[in-house]
C-alpha cells in the first residue's frame, strides 16, 4: 500500500498539470476564434464593397459613354489557338 502513495501523488500532479494545459489551450483557441471571426467579417465587408463598386458604371476612356464592368472573364471569351 505504501508503494502506491508516491505513484498516486505523481498521478495527481500530472492530472493538475494536464488540466492547466488544457485550460491554456482552450484560451488560445478562443482567442484565435475571435481573431478569425474578425478577419472573416473584415474580408466579407471588403468583398461586398468591391461587389458594390463593380456595379457602378465607369467612364469610357474614348468618349462620354459610361460602361459597366463585364463579369465574364476573358478565358470564357477567348479561344486558345493550337
């Protein structure tokens, strides 16, 4: 019975250390989640601002006509020549 007491104490110390480590990791994870959410919201705001500006007519460099940005990429229009 006496031989088990040091092992039990060591197990309790290790359990306390692991609980502390888990709490620290949870705190780091929460902080990371808050930063990530803030970054996602900022990116979404920037993207919506860009989308709104894309819908605005642009002045033509060749005249008084105003034109809109064509959303279709050139890869859909151009054909590769072999």
